[in-house]
C-alpha cells in the first residue's frame, strides 16, 4: 500500500493540490486575515465553546478559537515570506521544552494520571505563543497594527456592555458569592468567571487610559478612548473583584507616572475622591470586606486563607519535585489560585525561571519601545500596556491569569502588535546608523 506514494498518480495528485493551493491567494489577503483576527477577538472574549468530554473531573471543550487559529495558521502560510526573530524566541522555546519534560517525567514517575489533560494544557500554552508569533509575522503596516489593536479593544467594550446589561437585568437565581452584592459574569452564558473578566477589563482599560493620555492632538480620538473607559469601568467594578481594584489602582498610577508628575498627582487625587465620595455603597462594602478577609484564618470563609492553604500544598509538591515539577496540568488550575505557584509546582524551578524570563522579555521590549519611539500613539500604547501588564502580574497572585484564554488571547495578540512596532523601530534606527 505504501507504493502509491511513489506512483505517477500520487505525484499528479500532489502537483494538482499544490496548484489549487497556489490559487488561494485570497487566504493570505489583508481582508481575510483582518476578518479572522476580529472573529478571534470576539470569540475569545465571549468564550464560545462546545463541551465534548470530562477528563479527571475537568471539563474539556472545543472552542471556536481553535478553529479560527487553524484558519489563521493556514492563511499565514500564504502571507509570511520570512520569519522575524524576536527577543522571546529562545525563552518561549525553552519554556515549552521544560513543560514537555515535566509532563514526560510525570508520566514516567506515575504522577500524571491523565496524560491527555496535560497535553491539552500544553497545547493551550502553545496556542497563545503561536498567536503572538503570527501577529508579529503577518503585520505589514502600522495602519493594520492600529486597526487590529482597536478591534481587540473593541471586543472588551462589547463584553462590558454585556456585563452592564446583566447588572441591570440580573438572573433570578444566584447561588454563588456574598448575599450583599451581585457579581456579573458568574452564571448564565458564563460560568464563575467574574475574576477573569475583571483582569481582562483591567488590562483593556489600562491600554485605553494610556492611549487617552498620549493622544492629545486628536480630540475626537481622545473622546472615543474616554468613552470606552467609561463603559469598561462599571462592568469591572460590578465584578466585585478586589484584586482587580488594586491592580487597576496600581496600573493607573504607573501610566500617569509615565506621562508626568502633574498627571500622577491628579490621578491620585481623583482615585481618593472616587473611593471616598463617588464609589457606590456596594463597592465600598466589598473593599471594606478586605479587612475581615485578612483577619479570617478559615480557608472556607476567607479567600486569602484559602489561597495560603493552596500555596502550602503547592510547596509540598515542589519540594518533592523541585527541578521539573509534577507535570504541567497535573492539577486543576483552580487548585492553585496563583499563577506563579502553579508553574513552580507543575514545571519546577526550571519552568518557573523560564516563564519569568518571558515576562522580563515582554517588559524589556515595552520599556525600550517607549524610550525609543517619538510616536505619541505608540508611547501611549506602551505606557498603557506596562500598567496593564503590571496589573496582570499582581492579579496572578490571586487567580490563574496566564492560562485563561479570555485574558491571554487578547494579551498575546496585543503583545505581538507591540513587538511588531519594536522591531520596526529597530529597523528604522539601524537604517539611520547606516546612512550616518
């Protein structure tokens, strides 16, 4: 049966297939790519998915994101002529290898009981990095980069509008959380996702804020950015995520500090005024509950006590397998409630170190681009990104951020846009040095 691959029939089939694919140039066109990116932003934000199975007590879904990513990869084959090198190439490859080794050793030692689940977690991480590299390598103009950025941010506005509607038309039955406030994005179309949505909205609001501060010459654009912030903030507040409140506060200070000392002072005054004067009673009650949460040592009655308990459990597994961990995806992600402890326990010191190296690389590029560029739009993007990224790192101590697709798909795509601007800036500087 294998002789068919050497027959003239097989060669004819391959040549005709190649000819057919060569005629599908529309697949690599800007319109097709733009449509697919837009669909991906919306799909990731609303998490369209179909449950197919349950492995080890965890539900497995087929997401529309997966189909769109496959189409993007196929279209990219017609568009990418030369693969661009980025500062994240080596750290990402080494991190993925560390994850693979952790799973392999976990299987050998008998720790991994559901290998398929571990592989699915691995594919999820690869998917995020693939989106980053595709964005870096398929962009061809600054106008398209800005268009994709606006589409990504617009998806967060749509999610916020949904949350606002849910707040004013709540579900009748609400079995979760505190009886004193109603958290949006917890039930119905979504499932217990308020904290993840809060992190997503915090990141988007941070970028909008950065663009707003730096787009001083275009009042219409500034008005659009300000309007988007006004839509995002109510939905973020109604998630009642205290970690998102803190992350947003820190992010706003960082972004304002990048702009000027006057803006920083004004931001501090406004935030204090908002907390003590403008904030609704339900939000103040949620903030005030932070004190009782800290003082409560019962893991069943305090989210902080629960997270400390999970950190101790994670350390127990880490001491047993310090270098490579127990295998990526060997525990349910909600077990940790801490992204860093998850990677420390599952991929060991090696995996966590490489992951931190990736984060450091992202920070380096964002700060370098901010210092190098004179384009105020790009500077606003960098400032907003740095503030939002810092907020995500803070929230990574309370929720699993860098595995959640709702957060990571827009994050890595926007990171890809940022890196594209960075690589373009380096080329411009290199050309300037050659001419000099």
